[in-house]
C-alpha cells in the first residue's frame, strides 16, 4: 500500500513528458491528419461497424424476425462447421489454390517487371507492358469462357497445338481432370494478372538510384549481376510487404474464377470457402452458418497476417505493422 | 472547363426533372424481378406499347443473371425487394420470410378476372394460414389442349431417322444403336467431327442428365423422387440407385468409351450446349423440351433437316411409359406482390388486366388482322406470311415482345371458351397444318399429326408433380438434398467417363455414398404427397 503514491507520481510524470511532443507533432501534421479523416471514417463504417453482425453466428437467424428475437444457439454453427467433412476439403482447396496463385503470381510478375525493365526500345517496352496487363480488365465471366474455349477438346487451341506438335495423340479434357484444376486456376490467374502485378514492381524498380547501377557497372557487373545485386535487393521491401498483405487474403481469395470454371467432375477440388458459404449457407438461407464460416476465415487470416509480419521481423526484413 | 461542367450538370438535372414529371403524370412504374434469364426488355415492342397505352403501367424489369438460388438468398438477406417477383420453386422462401402480402382480399375486391380464371385452382393455392401469396404462372381455366412437342424425350436428329427408314424408337439400346451406326457411317459432318450424344450437366440444369432413370422406368418428370402406387397409396421411392440408373449410366459409359458421347459433355455450360445442338453435328440428347427449344427454333429457321425428334425411350419393351405430364399448375410458385410495393391495388389491377382473355390473346396471338385471322367459325389461324414472321424467335422476342408478358407472368393455358388454344402452336386444328415442312415430313413418315402422339396419354396422379414440393430451408432434409446433389455432381461424370472395367467399382462407391442421403427428403416428400392427396 505504501508504494502506491510513488507509482502514481511516476505515471503522471511519464504522461506529462510524452504529452508535449505528441501535441506538437499533432499540430505539425494537422493537414495530414485532416486528409486521413475520411479514410478512417470509411474504415470504421464499412469495416468495424459490420463486425456487430457477427452475433448472427451464435443465433439461428431468420430474416422475418428482428435481431434480438432470434433463437440463440451458442456454438452450434461452429460445431457443425468443424464436423463437416466438406469443410476440410474446402480448407485444403482454398489454401492450395491461394498459395499457387500467390507464389506463381508474384514470381511471374517480378520476372516480367525485371524483363520489361531491361528492354531498351521504349516503344516495344510500352507495347509489351500494355498487352500484358490488358487481360486484367476483362471480367472473369468473359475470361472463364475464353479459358473454357482454349481448353476445349473440340478444337480448343491448347489441344490443337499439342496435337500438331505430336506431344499428345488424343485431345485431353483439361477441365475434367480434378487434379489439374488447381493448376488451371493458377495458370489462368497468372495469364490474367501478371502484367497488372508487374506495374507495382516496375514502379519500385524505377525508383532505384541510377548511381548504384553505374557503380556496379564500373565494378564489372554484367546485366544479370546487376539485376541480382542491385535491382532485386532494392525492391525486396516491396516484395515482403506485398507478401505479408496477401497473406491476409489467403482464405478469402477466389470466387468468380473457381465458380465459373468448375463443373461437377472437379467439384471436390474446386470448392473454395466463398463457394462453400454460398452453397451451404446463403443458398439454404443458413445466414448464421455463413457468418460462422466468415468468422473462421477472418480469425485465421488475422493469425496469418500477424504470423507473416512476425516472421518478417525475425528475419530483420521490412514489416507492414 | 468548370463552367461547361456546371452547364452540363444543370442540363442533366432539368432533363431528369422533366422526365420525372412527365412520367408521374402519365404512367405508373412497378419494379419486378423475374426468375428467368431473358435479355433485358428492348424498351418498346408491339405488344408492350399496347399494354403500356391501355394500362398506363410501365414495368422496370430485372431478369435473372446467374444462379437463382444465390439471388434469392441475397435478396432475402438484404431485404431489398422489388414490387413484384417470381422466384420459381424458391417463392415460398419469401413467404416464410414474411416478405409477401396475402392476395385474397385484393383479388376479391379489385381483380374479377383473376378470381374467375383462377377459381378452379384457388383452394390449391391456399397456404397453411388460409392465405394466397402468389398467382401461378399458368392457369388452365377451361379445357386442356395438346401440343406439337412432348414435355421431354430422347431427342434424335432427323437425318438419323431418315437414313434408318423411320424406325419407331422404344428402348435405350435401340436408340444408341441407331446413333452408333450413323456415326460409323458418317464420322464427319460438314468437315467437323460428328457428335453422337450430348448430355447437359451445367449446374442446376444437370437434372437433364440425372432425371433420366425415372423416365426409363416409364414415369413422368417427378423430380428427384418418384411416388409409386402401392396398394392404392402413393409411396415415395428413390431411383438414383435403381437398376435403371445402373443400366443407364453403364450405357453412357459404354458409349463414352466408344467415342459416341461427346468427350467434353460434362464441362459444357448451357450456352455451349445450345450452340452444339444448333450446329447440326449432334445426333442425340435427352432433355426436357423447353431446354432444347431454343436450339430447335434456330434449326427450324436455319437448318431444318437437322431438327430433333423426341421419342419416349424406356429401359426395355416390358415397361409401359407414361412420361407425359398430367396437366397441372405449379401451385407452389408464382408471381407475388411484396411488402415493398407501395400500391398493391394498382399492381393487382395490372395483373388482372394481364390475365384476362383479350390480353392473353394479344400477347400470344398478337393483333387481329395483323398477326392472326379469324375464320367464320371463330377459330384463329395465321396466314403463311404471318407464320413465317412468328418462326423467327428473335423477331417474336425483340419486335413483337409477347414473351416479355407471358414468360414469368401469369398466363392462360389450354383452350378458351371458343375452342381456340391460348397458345398459337397448340391451336387444335393447326398443330399439324402450321408445322414446318421438315416437321411435316417426319410426321407423315410416322403417320402422326403431332410428335406427342408417339407417347401414351398420362395416367391421373392427383398430387402431380412431386418436384413442386420445396423442402424447408436449412432443414436437415435441405442439407441432405445439397449433399445428395454434390454426390450426383461428383459421381455421374466419374461413372460415365471411367474405363469400362472400372465402372462396377465406381458404381459401388456411388451407391455407398448416396444411399444414406435420401431418407430425410423422402420423409418430407411423403408427408406433402399425403397432404396433397387429402386436400387437393
């Protein structure tokens, strides 16, 4: 009991010490703060307030009744979820496809950015870049039909080319082979997004200090050496930050692409969380169950982001938070 | 720049303001969601303009894009409703959610035509609380009529029949034998590979593939289960693991491995399916007629020698087929007015106007003297020139516009009081006479006046059909149903596409997986069938 006033004093002292610089910085950065207000408000309205809806997961929600007149069911929805064999299939598919997309998407984008950066002819550079990111602007509804047609056994370009090259004798029904589905998703993702993804890396490369290249050249570094020792280390922070950010989307990625390319034959490998929520949640008016799945995804995503961030910190790399 | 932008803004404001004023004076607008994937209304059509002039009602339509079940789930969750809606067999979900208004009083007070024309069906439409919440899309106020095409069948390309000397097809083996022989003789059509058989397996339309066993056993389209008459009582039975199912999938498997069944049939979506059928390269497909009608119409217009002819195919000749529908109305679904509608009286008055005989004749037959003629007995008919117009589905939809007022809107079926069919292609005396030359050739060869004559007349089934029963949302039966469809989706392609020697193994796995997923549903269906037998 005797020590109490001492700590109190210590605390107030601390606060007064911190107070001054804080208000000073606040005053100094008031324009910046003012500019950020709309975004903070936006995040609160659209990201924090809806979390209130999570109570649905613990109810047996029925639209006719008000939110307080619902039947409370505790953790029933979660129990159902973890007992459902389909859930584990879905978890596997989502993770597999997300990781394939993340890895191949990033690697291909970085490669493309490096290649485009090395091109000397400005006209060719611009054209190549434009063509590579054009598919990004096609909606998946159209793109899925393009992919379907390309992979068709009935005159699809992929089968035709493979047959002309005598690599295969009979056309292969690519979209009908369950084990291939993940890779088709990965490949079509890379095709559609590689150019778009490269833009950010190109921007990062553009900000590399030219002196570094000059110095490297004087030291006798060739093109590849310059890429390896100058360009890549310079854009490394961007790569790490994007990686950490994308970790958060691992479980929520994918809907249209899988939904539009799937068929009965490959359903066991094609169903991701968003489709699962739709089939076993919203379509059956089990809104509470869909909410429960959503909560599960959010919690796991949070763990993944913080985990990746922590890992980056351990490795002494750039961090997001 | 700034001044120009301001001017433009002012201009837009004035234009919207005036147009809002004008519409407020002249017309009333209702928003309506229609659970049918039609292209958007072109804005002005022959029929539409007349209706708008006579009623002063303008409809703002939203047609289905994508998957109906998803759309319904989202609509109910968000609570954002149009004034009126149809939602096929999900209509009752809106009622359960308290989003529909009862129509009894409205009809009693403001809709004499609806009252008169739905009188025969009215008791069937009453829900447990005694209220009626929707008007079925079809009403049969007087007698029933016949049609040129049956509701479903194994369709076969005309040229196959012609070359084989017009055989009457009865059994599954015979059907595939004909196709196989033709493919052997003509491996290519117009330079492209001949496709022996296609089966539709696109998302919810996959019933075109999985429903077949019940028809092979001679039943009409009941849905996933079949009520079988046993000792005077209809008992709900499953057919997914029946012998008929095994024979059917084994046959498809055999044909797949022989290259008769299209290699990519299980990955085709509906658009690709229609595209294939209308290319003239396909020899056979099973389906319900409404799912192949689009292709058939295109073929009749562009390539009439490749049209599809339906046959009531059964497992073997010992089975008697009753595949045709018992005339019925879809009592469990229809057009509803929602709680969001600000003027339910106006809405019901509009529907009352739509359903009366004069309007029905307008949307189906058109304008007298322009789109149809009347002979001295009072029978409607169309001249050759008028017929030609109506054979072009694009013209009918986009210029004439009738389909925009009878698809998904309440309409009349059967014959009217003067003996005219409400639907021109069902006009009793004209089914044969109005047929296309190519259709006539087939009918003549078989000595029939309509393709429906290949089929037996249906046997009475008072509850008919089972598929209009909806299992309660989110119930164990509902979850079971989704799981069962998952199994069908996963296993049917596997069974058909496996190597012949592996078929037995895949079939056994399928039976093992699906057997436990039907009991809850059967319970629900049995209850409802019993109720219908008692109360209808």
